[in-house]
C-alpha cells in the first residue's frame, strides 16, 4: 500500500503546513515510502529530501482560484504516482483521509462575515472533500461539532485526533539558558513578556490585547513573532520571524492568544510543553487539553475579562518565576507524541486499504 500526503506546501508556514511536516517526519520514521503533493517544497527542509515530491504549480493563477486547480490536478497526479491512500492536509477532493484543522463556514460564523462568491466556492470544495473521504480527522471536539452541524458529516466517519508536537523540540530549559534567551531576544529582567506568535494579527486578537493593556499600569510587553504589526510602541514590540519558536516560548513569561476563530491553537500546547503558561480565550480549541495550572482563561472578545486576567498574570509571574517548569510534564492532557499520532493515521489507512480489497 502506497501512501500519499497532500499539503499546500512542505515548508514552515501556517499551522497545517507545520502539521504536514510533523506527519511526514513520523511516516518516514515508521518506514513508509511517502509521496507528497504540494505547491512548493523547501529544499532546506530535511523532510523534503526524504519523500517522493510532486509539485503542483498554481503560481500562474489568481490566489482565489488556486485551491480548486490544485485539487483537480492532484486527482490525476495521484493515479500516475500509484497512490493507494491519500491523506489530505488541504482542501482536496481526492483524499481518503481528510484532515480538518478548521472549516471555512466555522471561520465565517465566528467572524460574522457574509460569504462572498469565492467563499462559497471554498465551502463547496470542503463539502466535496468531506463527502468523498472515508475518514475525516478533526483536530478538536470543536472541529467535530462544526463538521457535524455545519457540513452534515456523519459522526461515524469522524475521528478526533489532537495534532502531534515534537516533545524533543518543545521542552523546558534551565534558568541559565532561559536568561540567555531573554537577553538574546532583548527582554529586560523587570518586564513581563507576553509572546504573541501570529501571521494573522486581527484574527489572533491583537487589537483586543492592545485595548486591554491601554489603561493598565503594568510592566507588560507584547512580543510579536511572525508577520510585522502595523505599528509598534513601548508596549508592542516586534521580534521578527522566529524560526526556533520554541526559544521564544522559553524566554517569555506567557504566550497569549485572543483569537476570534481558533479551531485548535497549537501554539498553546507548544508553549505549555516548554514550561511557559498560556493566556487563552475560552473559545480556543486547545483550551480543553491544557491543564488548569498551565493557563489563564478569559471570555472571548471581552476587554474587561482580559484586563483582569492580565493583572492576575503579572502577579503570578512575579511570584512564581522560580517554578516556571514545574508543570511542563503534565501540562498537556493528551499524548502529543508524533509516533502515536502517525500510528493512528496508519490504522485508518489500513481500514481504507481493506475497503478496497
């Protein structure tokens, strides 16, 4: 049985691209000869050299037409590559195992946006993918509910599998190492640093965070990692695109997310595994799998609620800096091991293969 994996690109970018890299690494480690279909492959990425790459060029098309073109080309190319079971980490009709890290209808509902012509095309492509897939893997119970209620997916074909995290990469460091990281990233000893990893600042809640801090007399700095914000200030600092984001987690006092729509929120789990507590709005999917001692939670889109939590966070950070990593071993309430997640995917692939016999 030959397995294929489809993704927008095999490179570090958004959450599903990172997920595709982790799954690729795990499948190769399990001895699978893997065919990967993507728009681009990062030649510097070790995983790119471990797979059979199949590039689908979409660069000649306007952005809003690219998903459908990719899906059509993939259907033909997987036959030529003799792929028996395809894992789809993007919107593609040909996947027997469809990975759902978020839905377009869920996003529109959460952000109160009316669907445009192109939104409706994206939703139609999602519907075809979920209808034709043998299994749909939801990255959280929130995703399972959206699949059932918004897309009418039969609960019998949905499997909730939380995304994996490399626990070798995301782990605490010693106090001396942490001090060195804070110095390298320009964090002063007396300031409380909130790491904000983001490439979509409005959706991730940066305006809400800025509003909550505006009238607080606290030594708090929001360190933005990823896309540059429109402006910086004494409270809002841009630290660039941090390739080793685990070092950003380790250096910060908290990681913060205030997203309007966040089906899982992998950064919350990664931060907790590095020994850094998280500040999350209660609508974020990973909230359910982070232990109480590793998080502070506020009401979504509620400035006053966030302001109260930030005040508590500063007090807690001052009192407990010496015990930062005490919760890191039991902060995450599921097994994030890549090998475990890949084993679950291979079990689904075996069921698909047996269906074809």
